[in-house]
C-alpha cells in the first residue's frame, strides 16, 4: 500500500511533479520542502524558484502497484501538456531510487563527460615521443584506457606503456594551471602584462588558485593584479 502524489504551485499552470511513497504523503511532502534547500536537482531548483512554502501536494491514488500507477499518471499529465519535473518516466526506471546503471551505460556516460574536458595536458614517453592535447585525444592516440589516463593525470599511476604526464608545479608547490590562454593583466606598480596565468604566477610569485579566481571573475584582484579590459 502507498500513495501517488502530485507537487504543484497554485500560481503556476501546468507544472507538476509526480511521485510515489509507501510512507505518509505529508511526511514525504515535508522532505521535498527540506531537500529543496540543496538547490541541486531540477526539482529542487523548481521548488526554490517558486518558494518552498508555496509548494502544495495532493494525493492522486492510494493502493498497490505504485510503479504502474506512477507511470500512468506521468503519461496522463504529459498528454495534457503539463511540464513535469520528473527525470524518469516513473516506476523503477533510470534515475529512480535503487536503480543500477548497466556497464554499457556507465561507459557511455563516462565518455560523454570526457568529451567535455578540453584542458590541455602534456604527456611524454620514455622512447622520446610526446603528446600535447586533451585527455580524450591522448587516450585515442596512445590506446590507453580513459580511466587509466585519468589516473596518470592525477598521478595515482606514474606510468603506463612508457607514458607519463608532466607534473609541473609553481614555486609555491601548486599544480600548474591547465589554462594556456593569454590575458591582459594590470598592476599599479608593475604596469601591464599580456601573458598566461602560469607566466604571471612564475614571474611575480603569485598564488595559483587566486589568480585563477581573478580570471574567472570570482575575485577582483590578487596582490594588486587585476584584469585589464581596456
């Protein structure tokens, strides 16, 4: 026995979330309110954007076979033109509690995430060969499994098939930033510098992470250095 419930806002038309619970629906509803503070998932952001305390719920069904009925109600509301904040089609599908991804799905997702990493790395081989590029291209070039390449970059493994990643560190012991773009920096005393973050860090003994924050706009300046937009 359990409930199929609907989350909604009175002031928003045709936007809902359909869920199921074997506990009291009121308790599950309060959990949704509380977890919305995390503001990470699509559902949590929807609740936060419209006000946690404006959220309401109603029970659509009480009884057995919750998976079947949850799928049925999700299909029903989709046909009615509602926007649903469910990440699955209901039941025990992908994304539901207790669902385990297949090995094929894990591999597909891993490669998809790898394709988003365009950071530049330099790999050397003991036979004199060298490669500079992103992780996925190096994996294809060397024939080394992507997960092993990741271990080389993190220096969990030192070498694989003679390949190793150059572990550059700045003068303060921080890892060299992977951003090779040139920026226009300015300092009241030192003047203008057009160079990479790494060159500026080396030349003026700056902190790696803080200069990176300046470039990303997370801080205005570091030791008098700021981005020159003129």
